């Protein structure tokens, strides 16, 4: 016949559970569980706690708790019988048992341990009951650390998104300053054609700096910047020399048709071109 301790130890080992794991799961000190498995039940606590711990441990190991507690009661180890007991040493081996205090004898009033429910937190119960083992919780400090890491991670992600937005904005050309639609009058020379006078239009495909000069008189009829999409009407008589900083951005509109400033033979853009005008 197996002893109580042998049954508990066999059930624990069969489940592959260590004393430490069982202690953490049941909240019972490991030294008490070790004594129970060694058939040493005198843990210097009131009998009500001893029976309660045995029942809890048996339930945890899926061993019939009522049978275990009944066998324990059959040992005659209650506080009232500690001075009169005789043990069968052949079955249970040597057990180191001592007499508990007289106060404990008054507390042992039933054969089974009561089920005690409390609204107190486990930490408070553990402080009152020295037999209860509850690992220290480090939840508070780890929560603070995690929150700090989350804040740092959020700041890093925000900075990366901001950098990406700036790069996209810059490369799309939206970040560049748009030149004014019409430069200040002090920076422009513009002779507008009179009514009935022949004229042509300088059309800017994109921003371009233009100087238009009448070759016969040396008169500058236009000098300045033409913003993208704008046009400048100028007199068109005799020869006009047109100089531009980016000739590919300039077209000359004559009688409603745009002409690029290109060499007809090579199709190369001309930074300086002469337009032959006509008189009316």
C-alpha cells in the first residue's frame, strides 16, 4: 500500500512538474510540499492549514483529495492526538513529528479543511499566513518601462514619417519657391505694340529669361523673365534678335502659331535667334 507522500510524489512526477512549479501554482511553500511527499506533516502550523494544503495539493495533482485527506486523518496526527499517537514505521517510515501548541488544539474542530474565500488581495492574505507562497510581482515597474518604450517608438515613427513627407515634397518640386507671375516693373523692359502695329508673342513653356532687340535700331523691346505659361506681346517690324537663357522653354507665336527657336537643319535650340519681321 502506498503512503500519502508516495502517491503525491508519483502523481507530480507523472505530470512532469517540479516542486517549484507546484509551489508557484498552489501558492504553498515548496518546503511544505517536499515534506508532504516525505510523509512529514508537522509543519508547525494549525491543523486546519495542514489539511487545507494537503487537499489543495491533491486537487492540483488530480489525485482524489477526499481519499488523501481521509488517509491523513486516519494517521491520528491531529493536534488532539499528537501526544498519544503510535505510528506503523514499517509502512510510513520514520517521521519527525513534534507537538504543536495548545492553541492549535482548539482550532482543529473538523476532519476536513474548510474552503476559505476572502475578498482580500493575495498579497494581504500571504502577509497574514506565513505558509502561503506568492512570487513577487514586478508588474508596476515593467509597465512603466513598456510605456516609455512605446512613447520613444511613437516619436521615432513620427520622425521617420515627417522625413519621408519632406523628401517627397522636395522631390516633387512643390517645395521650390514659385517665381512671381509678373516680375517687378523695375526689372522688366517691355514695349507693347500700338494698335494696328505688327506684333508677335513670346510664349514661355517654362520659366525663361528673354531679351528681344530690334537689330536696326538696337532698341530693346523686351527684357526680363517670363513665368511658365505666360506670354508677352511685342512689336514685330524689321529684324528681331531674341536671346534666351533656356531656349527650349521659349516659343515665338506668329499669327496664332507657335515656333520653337531651333535650327531648321540640326533642330538644335538657339540661345540667340534672328526673326525677320514685316511692315504694314
